[in-house]
């Protein structure tokens, strides 16, 4: 229990904030959410839709940087294209992983055909490619389609997410 004037600390001794910044997957507004409300179905203060719905959300060239740079939760981005058979094959496993990892990790999808400048900036040469971001920085990368067990293992190892 904290005493008046004390700040919660992580296992490494760093201060832990009681609130997190979470970018809405619908209107892309940055929201402050109490950590205690992450599991409780927090809604966007602007559009009133669910912030952490447990499903992959679409990223665009205009929303990508906001989600990567302004969200305090880890974000895994699937760089894909509609014509890519391995991308379409992995989509159900990616959706299941999003449901199982929520609310600790958010999973987004970026269509490389619609946003080639983002794909070029990150040097995407083959799809599907997954990039894990934490604190606005790339922390891991994996190319090729994966099933649910491999996705969960890779994502948890990449962002140090708790097992669900």
C-alpha cells in the first residue's frame, strides 16, 4: 500500500504512472486511461468506442505515427497486402492473438499497398512482416506467416507481455 506522497515503482525501481496514454483505434485520439480500467472496457473520450477491443485494428499512413509514438502500450504491427496469400492465411491467427493478448498488447495492421511510404521507411522487403514497438521504438521484427502458438510466443518474448 502506498503512503501519501509515495509513487508506485516497477520491479526495476522506476516510477509507475497510474494512467497510460492509449490511442483510439477508431478516431485516433490519444486518451488517458487508468491502469485499473484497462481490463474494464475503457472507451474513447472522443468517439465513445472501445479502446481495447481485443482485435487487430487498421493503421493508415496518417494514423501510424500517432499509434507508434503516442501509445504507452506495446504495439505489434502486421505489414501486409490484400494480394498476399500468406498474409491472408495468417489473419485468423493474428486476430486470435489480439484477443488473447488484450489489453496488455495492441495489434495493428498496415496495408503496405495503401501506405508504401511507411513500408519503405521500415525497409519492408517481404510480407507478412511483424514489427513490435514499445515506447515509440522498434524492439523486434519477424518475417513470415505464423500460427497462433508461434505468434503468442514471439509477441510475448518481444514485448515482455505476461502470459494469458
